[in-house]
């Protein structure tokens, strides 16, 4: 009988890159029983280190709890229902998303509270949001608003939909370089307009500091002091005028690059829930957020008596060609690994069955399906044709969206689980 390679929901099979071409399709739950190891699977292959994954989820949840904030991880990082479930089971308050499509998948994974940290403006989005709220009874949802034009659009859509009197919660977003209200007076005017809005009711305030972070303590501390002053000034006026429609108030910030300084802005006041939207922590990375984490470690020391976040995401490759001294071409490229926040980092070299840390190697460019690995031949040796090299992404978000499945591996490189993603 011929093998059936038709894609099936909840199954893995040869239609997925990184899956063994001659292996019959199998349910996701059966992956751990196959006895696979990294060196037996085809490349390129995306993997998640189990120990680092578990550590990061537990570490970040403990950080949030001890700093007096709630964790609402940004689901757009992974769009993985299995990782959503792990985060929620570890104690996450809920999940954050960028749009209603992502929200739909998060609710299906079990989230009971969710924040869309973005503006909604279309009738289709509003209709879908209302449908999700009806089908998931008791779920708490909110999204961002930042202009009177948006409020007017949504009022018109609401009337066309005949949605009735049960309004939707929103947070006023304050901003500087992306979306968000720029001026205090404009934000306060929005809060006043929301008091009698037919479709929306004010639940709190949100902001995103990430585009302004530099990774140095003094300017980043000054940045968050400015944000705190701005947030508190608006909240004081809103609370004085009694403009918050429902309690407790939600106050939300980003936090992947600066969560140790964002948390104090969100925490500490009765009647408020501080929502930290960090998403990249779940797998961290090997360069971009790694640099920010080193600075945070300098400020925090080693809380909880353990290392802080650890890189968990890798893309395994093989050397296709070594056409000249100091150059090897690997069989993974822009289709397989992040490049928007810097080139990936060579983190492992598998030679003779032994996994070692390469020294003096750098990825200096990517094509669609090739990585250019370079080294100085006078200083070190490079890999041989056919040998395996693992790349550590700089910025995990745009690696996850290149993979429909990722193998979860233990410290002996055995596949012990798998996760799927749902970006499309």
C-alpha cells in the first residue's frame, strides 16, 4: 500500500520540512515513541531544547508573581497551541495577540483572558470578536484604541451589526513611535468619549516601550521613568473623573527587552492588574534578546538562585559545500531562520557524534536556502562537507513562523516531544 502523504490536522508527516521523508504520518502525541535523535532527522530542522523551555516558562512566571504583575505572554511569538497551554498551565493570567485571527487560535487553546495589543478598525474584526465572545462564554477580552476616528468607525460598525448594548472593553494605547496617542490631552479626550460610546467601554491603559530600548541601564531607566510619569498622569485624571467603566483596571506594557524595569510601572496599586506582555522569553534567543538579558542580569543579579532566561531555539543544518578556505555553505537560509535582527549564531557543531561549541565561526549572510559560514583558516578549522551545524536565531519570532512543527529535544539530543505552529 502506498504511503498517504495528505496533510491531516493534528498529524505530522512528510509534507513538513524536517520530517523523515520515508516515515509514515503519525499523530503529534506519538513523536516521543519514535526514538529519533537530531542526527537521524533531515535538515534543516528546527528544535526546541526541553530543559531551557521548561526553565524559561517557570522562571518568567516566578518573576512576574514576585514582582506583583500578571503575565499575559504575547502569542504572536510562537503561535503554538502546545506552548500556549504550557504557559497557561504554569500560571499565566491569559494571552496577548496582535489580531482577531490569532485570538481565535488562543481561545481554542484554552485562554480565558486575552488582550489584543493592537487597534481594531474593520467591521469584520468586530463581528468576529463578538462571535468569539459569544462562543466562549465568560471570556474576558480587550483591545487597543488610540483615536477618535477609530471610535467613530467602530460605533458605525456596531450599529450595522445590531450588536446591542453589551459593549466591548478597550485600553487606550499611549505611544511614541508606533501606534498610540501622543498627547495627554488627546488621551483624556478619548477616555471621556468612551464613557458614552455605544460599542466600547474603557478598561485601562496600554503602552509599548520596546522600540525605544537601547540595552543600557541609565537611558533605559530614564525611559521607564518617563513612561511611568505619563501613565500615572493619565490614570490620575481618568480616575478623578470616574471614566473607568469596569474594575479592576488593566494596565499593560510590553517587556521582552526590558521586563525588569517595565514591571514596576505596572505593579503596586490596588484596583489594578498589571499585565506584562513579554513573549520572546519562552524560547529567548542567542543574540538580540540575549544582549538585553545580559544587561538585565547585571541589574537583577541572579534572582531565585538560578540562571535567568536561556536560549532554547535552534535550527540544525548540514554543510553542503566548502568551496574555498574559510567558507562553508549550509543548507538553511532565509526560509528557515531569522535574519531581521542580525545573522544567526553558530552554537553547535556535530563531529564524530560529539556535540561541541564552535569557536571563531560566524554566519555572514543568508540566501533563501543557504547560509554563508565563515572563519579564519589561520585561527581555526571549519566543518567538513556533510557535518551538522546548529544555528541559534537572533530574534525567535521570525524563526517560529517559518516552521509548521518543531522537535522538542532533551540534553542527549533525543526527540521527546513536538510542537506545532498556526501562523496560517
